[in-house]
C-alpha cells in the first residue's frame, strides 16, 4: 500500500515486488545499478510513482535484450522438446 507523503505516493520494495511479481532482491539490484530510482528513509527504500513511470517508459536496450533472450530460450526449449518427441516416435 502506498505511503502518502504530501502529494507523493511512495511505495516500499515489498509493495512493488508483490504487485509486479518480482523479488525485492531484484528491485535492490535495479536500484544499485541505477535502473530504478529510490530513496532510503528510516532504513527502508521507497520508490515514487514518477520513478516507476520513468523506469517503465524508458527505452533501456539492456532490459529489452533480456526479454528477447528469455523468449528465445523458451522457443529453443520448445524446439528441443519437439525434436525429442520426433526422435522418440521414429
């Protein structure tokens, strides 16, 4: 649940991780690499809506490559499994 701070909506790593379905470790990695802006307050990281919007609207080629690599690996797995089935029936 967002923390309201004036006109800002701030989200904890746990909020975002639960909503998006990734781990807080991944989010911390993105913060450390400068991919995602966050501020630490009271020992916890908080991310603003603007920082989330910036991350999701950026055209970072590295993230696009990761996604394409994942799809390619999935397609490669399908092809290997298909070939195994063909060999098993031959």
